[in-house]
């Protein structure tokens, strides 16, 4: 809540209970026009106004000639009637003004309830809604008729002026789909997920439809001759006829077929609405020339399935309105697609404004869960729909407001963008902690545009480098929400560049570090490691995990994540081997692995880096249940730079009693060669350990999962180091270096 606009500026913040405390006389501006007397003013969302029962009730002590203002929620204010026997609602101004005019001293109670626009708390201080979510927003958002972000199919000069390589690629993709047979999505296929846990079979057909429709629309826009028109209409009709746009894995509100009657906005329903909305924007003249019913159908379906539910429903967990807990990529991802649909299809100015305000508030709630370092704890592949979707939202808001809504000066926006090049190892390899594949195919245009917006030459360079590797056709990838700005707003992306290859990275909030031998080069040794806790988004039990690359190639790795199934996001998640600490580069004691939960975390964490090297250390004992018998386990990683560079992983531990059931796991995609003298050869690298105290064995880990195979091939190996004698306290050092020439 903010104080009266006409009086001295003053901000009051809620305490933990959700009340606004006022401590008099210090909180009353001396000589000001606004004063509160009394201990507390009830302002808890949803709390009913209560009758006054004593003179200690909060009162406005002075006549007020200003206005109380707030943001994000509707204020209900009550006062005693003249008889003192009942409460009466005080008149407030309209929702847009969000002001309460006060002219006389009254005993008052306050109730904050969600506005129709789905507002946040009364103390809305979000990056977006705190600056732009007030009454002025309605004057910022362009009308439907005025919103013209990119050229339509009829604006031939723009489409004909695209690079020839792009034009040829777009038309070639469309030609492959002429006469396309749209894949069937029968009920039995929808039920497949509930019956077997398999997501891929239904989703394969579902996404093939959408990919084909997008490719056909781009081909028609580029060529402009009408060749692809009937196939486009067939695709529109097929998708509009689907009983639900929500994929089975997200439709858990009913039986095997889910809830097919209540509209629910998930990631891909939102993307479907976005696809159809852009199609309507780009192709409406051509569709109407065939039959106006086609574009009318698009408007009707998107309104009922996406627009109306977004405005009227607050229980979606990804909105963070009626649910508690940290948000993830769903929040900006859904918001960007829904916001685009509103801007492209919604004719009502008030609904356009409410949608923009609500989207800003959702994004603000998501941002509130980020550390200032900008790390995406879901992994770099999820950055492409988390941090990258933040850019989508910001660009939509900036474009719809003619540049008035602009938060690109905010440090957190910069850091969220920079994360992606800080997580880059070499080529397509990225630091794959959490649910991430080791190889990520970045959206070149988006990375470049993000870097340009925040004026970060290293981020721009990464985007240009990806573009240079894959060619201009890479601009055609992704949704239309991204393809169109790639095509028409990526000037300069073709400038030759190389990745920044940052030497040292420390993301303190998430306790992730990166170190390489040399700045600006992927040659030599590379180390990444993490602390944190075991309840991160898309969590693996992996506190203390580390990975090693040499000359841009993997040596010791994190397997990443396999293809999602029903088990992945269930109480059986940690039965999956890729989620378990025993299949990360971590210790296991007395057969006990790390446990999931935020309380299972690293302690006594330290980090330093300089020209001579980098060091990262933590105690991981607290990540294991007591049954492990671990009393302390300090892991330290050191990269020694310079001539003869090498890495050390030091395990300094103590157990309650001696045990031989202790092991260190090391995961590699290479075929290990183990010698009896304590040396393991992994390609061009050598791993050495104390052969007098430890034995080494190798287990084959066959990979039958397509997602894992795409990173590592057909198998991996797990190296297991174990003590030769019962041990209660020891210091084990594992050393990794480039193999010496002999």
C-alpha cells in the first residue's frame, strides 16, 4: 500500500502474518495529511471486515484530503455506521484508479481481495507490476487495430526481402508438407499415458501437427502464391477439433481421458493458442477470402480455451495466486504465449489491459524466486523456456506499449540472460545439472536479441556463433512468437563471432561454480561443480556433483535426464537412476545415498578464484540420512592453472565407525582403462587415485533411452572406487590431468 499521493511519500510493508503494522507515533508523517492511530490495520487477503468492539480499534485520526492507493488487489474498506451497530462499505474509485478518497476521520477496517485482474498482494513491488501495473497501464497497451508487430502475408516487400537462404529453406519445408496427412489423435492414444506412463507416443503426433502447421504458414508467407492454403486450413481445422489442447501428462483432473470439459491452460495449450493467434494475424485476409468462418473459428476457440480461463481462473499453480511454493519455467512460458494471444486477438481494451497486468504479476512472482545471480537451477535446456520466455514477455510488453514498458535496465534481467553463456562448455555441450541434456541446441536469434537488449557483447557473440554454425535457416526454428522477430529483428546476427568461454563463474545463490584453464578458450581443463540443496526445481540428488571436460570433450559427466514418463514427476522420481546420487560423481556410504528435500543441503561452502586457479569446497554430510553413518564429508575441488594444469577432487571424511561399504562413483561416456597402479585412462585424460588404499572397478551402463543416447551414445561407464580395508576416517584425492606423452 502506498500513502496518499498528495501527502508525504511513505511505504508500509506487511509483516509475516500479512497484516500492516503501524507503530505510533513514528509511522505518522509529522505535519502530513495522513495519519493512522491504533496498533494494527487488518489487511490480510480474504479476511472479513469485523465490527468495532472497543476504542482501540484502528482509526484515521485526521481528516484526510488525499488518497490511499494500492496495486494488484482490490481494497474493500468498511466503517461503522452512524448508529455504531453495523459495518458499511466505503465507496472506492474504479479498479483502474485503485484509489480510496478519504475526507473525514472514520474508524476503518480493510480487506484486500483479488481484483478481477488477478492481482498480487497489496505491497506489489514487482519489477513489472510495481512500475507499470497501476492505472496508467490502460493507456499504454495498444488497441487491437493499432497492434502491428510484424508484416502480414500481404506485405510482400518485407517477406520478399528476406535472405534467399531463409526463403529457400522455408519454402522447402512447406513443400514437403503439401498434401499432408494430419496425424490422428484418438481417445485410446490420449489414454496411453494413464495406462502405460508413456508420454512420447501421443506427444509425437500432437507436436507433429503443430510443427507442420507452422511450417506451412511460414512457407505461404514467404512465397505468397496460395499453394499452401488448403493444407493450412486443414491443419487449423484439425487442431480446433481436438477435444483438449492439454497434453495427457498435464491433464490430471479426471480419469484416463483427463478433464475434457473444463478448460485448463498448460504449456502446450498456451503454445497452441499462440500458434493460432499468429496464424490469424498473418493470414486472416487469405483465410477470409476462402471463408470467414475459419478465422472466426480461431477466435472462438482461442477465446474459450485460453483467453477466458486466463482472466477468470486464479487456481493455476503456475500463476502463484492461490497456490504457494516456488514457480518455475511454466510461469513465463505460459504467460508469454497467453499474452501474445491477447494482443493478437482480443478486441476489448479492458480485457487487454487486465491480461497484460496479470501476466506482469505472474512473471514478477516467478522472478521473486530467482537469486540475484540469475542462475536457472532447472538447467540450461530449461533456460530456453524460462529465461528466454522472460525475453518473450518483455518484448511483447515493450512492443505493445510502444517502448513505454521497459525493464531492461534491471540487473536481474541481465543476469538471467548471462546465465546461458556462463553455462556453456564447448560446442553444443552445457553444464547439465538438474533435468537437462548435456547437448543443448540454442535458439540463436533469441540469444542474440537478448544480448542486444541488455547490451551484452558476450551474449550477442554466443548468438552470432550459433547462427554461424547452423546457417540462416536456424532463424526458422521455434514458435512463431520467436521466429518472426528472428526474421525481422535480428540485424547484425551474421557478424562472425566466437563464444565468450568465461574463465570463472560463481553463482552464489545456487552455489554453482565453473572454472576453465584460460579465458576465451575451450582448450585445456574445464570444471563445473555445485552445492545447493536437494529440492531444487527439476531436482536430482546431486549436492557436491562435479563434471570435467578436456579440450571441449567430456571426461567425467552428469548423465542428465532421460525421456519424461509418468514416473518422472511422481513420488517414484528417485527410483530413476539418473536422479540418484550413486549415478552422479558422488560418494555413497554404507549403501545409503543422498536424500531429496531442501533440508539435505551443503554447508560451510567456500569459493575463491584467481589467475593461479579456482577452489570450491563444502560439507555434504547433511545431504545423507543418518543411517549413512557419515559425521562429516568435506569435498573440495581445485583447478590448478598454468604449466602442467590439473584438477583435484578431495574427499575428507569421517564415519561413525569403520566400514568397507564406501564408494566414490565417477560417470563417464568414455571406455575406461584401469591400471593396477591407480591410474584410469579416459581418452586424452588420466585420472589418478591412491592405488594402495582404493580399488577401482568399472560397470557398464547401457543406454536405451533416446534422450540420453543423443548426448552420450549407446552406453556410459560408472567407475567405482572402494577402500581395501575398513575405514572410518580418511582423505582421498582424485587427480585429473591431460595424459602425459610417453
